[in-house]
């Protein structure tokens, strides 16, 4: 994958993780009576970890099925979450998008996660014929018969 695509996918995944962990982690922080800065620190650390994981995962040209599905799910879920979070704010009339952002981010994130994983599986199987990346035994190779017993 080229560097520009890797950078865009990494930034989208990192920003979506940062917003998701921060905004959905705040109620847990308040319930546990921790200081507010812990939510900020936790969201930055988790977002940095996801961004590092996506950056290293996209560096490999030949990836296994599990790694491809995980990357597709992270990228698709991040795009769905950000589209659901900022889409109503950008396209709705003034004053009517206050609840839409949270509602659609809760719908767009999981939908993007599922569609990203399914798309990654389809892409991996489509590429399987062109590039052999599997560690499993090939099933299209014909087995040779054992030699007959010499008596």
C-alpha cells in the first residue's frame, strides 16, 4: 500500500478512536469518580495504539485473512463512526442536529465495522487467486497415489 493511502487510513482510524474513546469514556470516568484528565490520557493512548497498529498492518503487502479482516473492520468502523458523527452536523439544518450526531455515530460505527470486515474478506478472497498469501494447504493440488505394494 502506498504511503499516502497508509497515512490517510491511519489518520482516520486514529481520529475516530480518539473521539470514540473520549466521548464514550467520559461517563465511565465520571461514574468511577476519576479526574477528568484520565479520559483525555486514555483516549490519546488508545488512539495512538490503534494508529500504530493500522500503520504497521498496512505496511505488509501480503496479509493473512485475519489481519485483512481486522484492518477492514477498523478502517470501515472508523469511517462509519466519523461519518455518523460529523455528517448530521454538516448536512442538517441549524439547531436540529444536536442528537443526530450521537445517534448516527452509534449506527454508522457498527455498520461500518461490519461492512469493512465483509469487504476485507471479499477483497482477500479476490486477491487469493493472484497472490498466494495463505498458510493453509492448497486444495487444488492433486494428490499422487501411493506406490503399489511390491510382493
